[in-house]
C-alpha cells in the first residue's frame, strides 16, 4: 500500500510540475491577478558559492501565511518602495520632493492608511524628498532615518513634519529585527561612520517565508565592502540595486555575496547621471540576473507567497545603459556654479526647495586658487572642449576648476563646497559635463553642482 501510494504521489507531482511548466510558458499562472514571469526556482545562473549560501539562507525562515507585495514605485530618479503584508505596510524611501503627492496617491490607491514603518535610508533628496508629505498624510508608526544630518531644506522639511506630528526618528542598529505581518526585516547597515550620505544608507534584508529582498539605499563600494566583510548573510532572491545602478555600487564581490535571481533598478528615464551604468548591467547579465527597471517599466510589483516570487511584468531585455547628459540643460547652473554655498551661516537660503531648481542665490564667489594649476592639466576631449569654453566665458578666471570629484565615491562638488574630499582624493574638472562623463555622477546636496 505504502509504495503504491508513493508512486501515485510521485505521478501526481510529475504531472503538476508539467502543468506548471506549460502554464508558465504560456505567460500566466492561474489565480494570479498579476501576470507573472514565474520562475519558482533559482536555476544554474549563479555562481557555485552564491548558490550554496543562498540555499541555506532561504531555508532558515518561518512560515508565511499572508501574501507579501513589494511595490517598486516609479518615482523618476529616486527610490520609493512600498511593502504590504496582510494589514501591515512599510515604505522604504519616499522619492524626490516633486513626487510627494504622486506617492501619496499611490499609497492611497493601495488602501494604505497607516505605515508601520517608514525607513529613510539616507537624507539625499531623491530618497527623503516626499517624506514630509507621507508623514503629514498618513499615520506612521516608526520612522527610521539614517544618522547623517544634511544641511538642506529637504532634510529640514522632514524634521519639521516629524515635529508637527510630535514624532522622532530613530536610527536602527545592524542586527535589529522587526516584524511586518508574517514578514520580517533585519537591519544590516550602516556598519561605520562614513564621511558621505550614500555609504551611511540604512540597508536591510526583508524575509517572507523563503523569499528574501535586499535593500541597500545608495550604499557605495566602501559600505558594500564592510557589508561583505561583516559576515551577515547577504544572499537574496531580489536585490534592489544600490544607488540606482551607479557604477560605484553593486561591485562584483558584493554581487557574488548577494547572488540574486532578480535585480530592480529604480531610476529616472534619461537621468543626467547615466544610471544605470553599463558595467553594472554587464555584470548582472554575465551573472544571469534578470533585471527590472522603473525608467522603462514604470512601477513594478513583486508578489511572494513565501515560496515563490512572481512579477507584474516580464524583466527588461534592453540592457540599455544610461548616458551622462551632455546637453545644455546644465548651462544655467554654471554662471552661479561657485556660489551655491556661501561661507556664512545662511545655509537655508542656499538651497532650493525642490533640490532641482537651477535658480540659486548668487553671493560673492569664493576664490578657487588651489584648483587653478590642477585644472590647467585637464585635457578636455571632443565635445567637452567647446562646452568648457562656454564655462570659462562666465567665470572671472579661465580654467577655474569649478567642479571637484571625490575619487572614493563618485560624489561631485563645487570647488566652493565646504565638504570637499581630501586633496589627494580630488579629481578637478572645468565643466559639469566633463565630471559626469568621467563618472562623477552623484551631486553633493550641500553645494548642488
Ligand atoms: Zn544618495
Ligand atoms: Zn539616490
């Protein structure tokens, strides 16, 4: 009897597997409202080391009774991810200032009234810009905010919104865990005090049954190195790509540790930073990682039943890298380039509310003596030569070296910024275009280059 039963069972499972295959080839699964690119198992597209650790990580979690929905919301250039599990909701980042209302509508449409958690990975405007609206319009339980204060109006707006609700943000510690219905998340980073906002991002691993999702904000190489060295399990089914696909994140060593099946890039169409970078896309492609991207596909939804993850659309097949903008849209900023931050205490007025406006107050420009010699050695090529000429025409001293890149993290500053990297880590450029083309694609939010 027993053996006959097991034969029957085996036959049944074989048939079920066959049926599932047929259905998934047809592009849908029954009972699933969202058309699915159902890929229930991680197949041989990962490295051996990655697969081994991934398997152990995914067997370590508890049962998931409620369905988990992860909405990678299209907020243009920025991040905002809504996570729903049963009656519980959580938002990781809130997009740029201009996206607050759109984000509010999106959440309302999903039936969200209360957020158990609002995680603001780091205080850059493309992550916390819409947070003041979210805080004002929704009931929010716990607010996690990276302990890296920025001297911006955007940051102050968030603090003001918290104050108005008599709330405080807190900084979670790596290792802390929190539940969200039948899902749970664990804080992984920041592990150090970094000298830049991006590396100070709060990183976390969300688990739901055997499904796992990794979020790293805008962590760059340094933070990734520390994460890998920390011994924490980084293996995840889904990786929200760090720093919108910048070349300074998602290093090979880090990706070997994460070894995801899917990667989701949240970035703006034709963004000026050249996100996502070609080398990052190539890395994903060579590892067999399937890529989703909000710039091409709009908002993307992942659905987990605790065992399998299905998606609201098929992965992107374009493998199209972003290109740093060489257009004239940056030109107006040049004339006031050295003036965004005055040396005085009037920090508030130096920042535009949206973080994107080119209209800056124009206090007296500071001298850039130390960059003059360095910039003279720059040899602009191609089209940058002509745009460089235009930039010189507006300044009092030709070749002033108005832009400083940080060789460590790709951050771009005005030479007048008071948070410049050490001289040995500086790359000096005459124009913004040259700097961005060289990969310095992350503008400092203090000087707003
Ligand atoms: Zn950032
Ligand atoms: Zn960002």
